[in-house]
C-alpha cells in the first residue's frame, strides 16, 4: 500500500513526450528538423522550451524572429496554463507524442498573453499561489512566509527540485487542528467546448455535518451537466494529471495531493473517447 | 490549551498568530494630520491621549474644505483588519493637489470628473469630497457579512444601483451576463485621444460591444471637432491616435472584492502594449504604483471572456475599502461600495467618475426620508 506522499512525487515527475515542429510558413535558411522533448506536466511552456527556441532559431534569420508562441491543431497554447492541463484538455485522447507547432510570427494578440521573460511566469505563478492561499487560509500562511520562501517555491519549480519546493509548500497544505480541511478548495474546471475559460467558485471541503465533500459533490454543485445520469451513457471524462479519479474521492485529499504546484486543482472535462 | 511542541500544537499556534504585515510609508503627511503613535492599543478604550488625538484629527478633518482622499492613515481598530496594523493607501483620488502642493496638470480628470473639481466649493457636512461616497440608506453595512468582505449578491446589488445612475447621466456603463453561468460584470467602453481628450460616442456609427474592436471605417473625422475642457478647438486628430478603452468590473470570489479589468486598442484594432498603457498612466500614479507591487498593472486572462486584459491586482482592495467603510460607518452614512471603490482605482487607468454619482445617491437618499 503506497504512502500518500508517493502520490506527490508521481504528480511532480509526470512527463509528456512532445514533438515540436516549426510552422511551415516560417522563413528558414535550411530545413528545420522537429525537436523532441519530455515536458514536465507541472511546469509552464516558457520555462522548459529554451532548447526548443534555440534549436529553431539556428535555422532562421534574426529579422524573422519575434516572440515565440505554440499552437496545437490551430489552438494557440496559453503559456500561463500548466503543461499537463493543456495536454489533458486538448490532446489526452490522441496518440503520443504530442505534436506542437512552433511560431515566431503573427503573435495572436487576442488569444494569448505576452510573455517577455521568465519573470512574467514567476509573477503569474506567485499570483496563483497567493490566490489559492486566499481561498485556503485567508492568505495567512503565504503572507507569513518570508520573501526567500516565496523565492524558494519558484526556484523549486523552475529547476525541477521536488524537495526544495515541497519544503515550503507543505506549509500551504496544513490546516488548523480544529478544522477538517481548508476554508475553501482552490479549483478550476476547464471544458474546451465552452466560451468561458474555466469555472471557479467558492466550495468548502467539509459539509455542515462534518462529512467530507467528494469530487462528485463538487461537480454536482458547480457543473451538474457533466455528471452522467443514473442510467445514461458516460459522456465525459473528468481528468486531473492524466487520470480519472473516482468521484467518491474526498476533495480535501485531492487538493492536498493532486494540486499543481500553484496549489490549484486544475480539472479538465473532456468528451469520452468513442473507441 | 497545550502549548505543546508537537505538530498539532505548533499548527494551532501558527494558524492563530497574527500575520506580519509590511507597513508602507505614507505618501505624504498633510499638515493637519498627526502621525499616530507606533503601537496603538487594539481596544477602543486605550490611553486617553491617543483617543483624544484621534478625535481631534477627526474633527479637524471635518472642518477642512476638502478631505485628503483615499489616503487613510492611522490605526484601524477591530473589524476586518489585522489588529494594531497601520497603513497608508497609495492611491489618491480627487485630490486636486499633488503631494508637493502643486495643482495636478490636466490629463486626468477631464469631463467634469471628481479629479478636476476645484476645492473651492465647500462640501455639505455629510458629503465627503474625496472618493465619491454615495450615501445609500437601506443598504445595510451588514449586507457585507463576515469581516467586511463583499458578497457576490451584494456586489450585484451595488452594481445595479450604480448602473441605474449611469443610465440617467449617459455615462455608458451596462451589465453583461456571462453566457454559461449566473454571473456577469459591468462594462463600459469609451474613446479617447492620446492626449486625454474624450471623443463623444455619437461620432462612431456603431455602438461598441463589438469584441473585434472598433472599426475605423465608421469614423469620419471630417464630421466633427474635438474640444478640450476649456472649449478650445483642439482640431482634427488622425484616427490612429484615437484609443478605444474598455473597462470591466468583475467580482473575484477568491478575494471577495471587485476587480477592474481593462484593455485598450487603436481604431485599427491594434491593442496597446503594456508599455503604451503604462505611458498613459499619469506620472503621479506611476511613481506610487512602482513602489507598491500590489497595485501593479499586469496582463491577465479575463475569467469570463478568456481574452487578454490588463488588471489592477485585487489583493489589497479589502484593506483600503475596509477603512473607508469603517469611517463611513462612524459617520453614520452608508455608501455604495462599487462607487467608492471605482472612484479610487479608476483614475489610475484613465477612468473617472462624474461627481453626480455621489450627488444623485444622496438625493435619492433625501427622497427616501
């Protein structure tokens, strides 16, 4: 029987085999070979694609290069979403490797945020962590931390250092002894078919009678249409980190073990594959 | 109680110890405001000298012709805020004087908004010349349950009243419902040239709410002239210099406060970059924003539309709103949270509220008496 803490490692070290191909309309001096890379599920594209950028820039002229952006089957990839979320939401039921197209021109201003440097990613990441703690602990835990602790969280993520990251992050996973869980659970539910990017609401992990709320309870409350009716056919997969947790799983447990490094549970609703 | 060293005891202590807060230095000290003592008592009946000081300050404040706007100095006791903390607000609104005592150059506050109003007219006793405090009977402060947080329902109610007045004066705010969900947001679009002159909407043949951006083919500049506040004819401006600003007020359920999202584009659809937005922020606010990272403008994804917008970060909103609300409660006046909040954060990004918002609310109030 594995320790629950092993789940944290499995989540952290999850990888997605990816093939990066340069967009055919980009101007190159010679043919650009595709670039293969294992992407960490819990990280962000700008943090892990330096080598990809260098590889393609080698075959291009300086004047043809502006801000890099990525796209999958016509959909621009939002760099501020964790990589695992993007994959689960858009490509989880297609064959590996994940084929991503690389662009250096025509940045889609209406769809993507700009990412001028890694500092932008850091600011976004820390902002998510603060929001998660605002929900879990009214920001008390994260505000009590020193600047160096915040920095350690970021460096742990950036450098793929599990122990460095969790040395600090474990404090964000604690809660007062008298409560049975966090104040509210930080979660976002994504569905590629809706216009709205995600659903996020206030939801407590513990009911008034002390019972722990489950994943099923959350979905029933927040987006009931995705739950399969009693005798109906299963229409959707509810996916976190590439797996479908049982709907009976306590939400508090999910939040402690299956959150992304930003402390959010990013849940994807995708159509059930037909085969 | 168990001051044990075990994990549980540690946890309990950790979770109940007050958060340490960084205290921002005050922007400037108005001559008539005394610097509070460093460690004020948390309870209402502290040493007499301190209490007396605060009373004196409050009386002095009421007599002055204009009030220091959203700078709230000194201690805030009890409700909502960390006990014993002191802070000063970084944003000043409606203050016709810069911190150095010189009048603010024009550029902000056009069109009869609060920031352009002269301090000469004395304010009626209940009315604060600062951030537009709309008084509103019947909206109980307790509607903001639980430690001064703004509940979503209350947010919608305040917005409704705000929009009602906006419709009366043609200020352009409207409510937009989200397609898939029960929530929504307030939205306003306006056009402005680079130098800050407003362009009346009737010169654009299509009303906004076109998410693709305004089309410059609809704008025929030969048909109108632009006027500054002094009614000087500014002359025709190239279409490229007209900027379309879009402001959205959303509710953040994580922070339980309203958040201001905005974006700007030229008429040809080209969006303004962060740098261009930043260049448009008045020098005065710029200096302050740089000191206070919590009020930085960042680019983020709009939570309902999914498109890139600029945002003023909301995490400290509750602090400055709490003390504003505390003061208004002490004066026995109720306020429209949205009106007050927007009058504080809006001007930083070129959005001003006409003074009539507050006047109208208090007229409504009088009718209800």
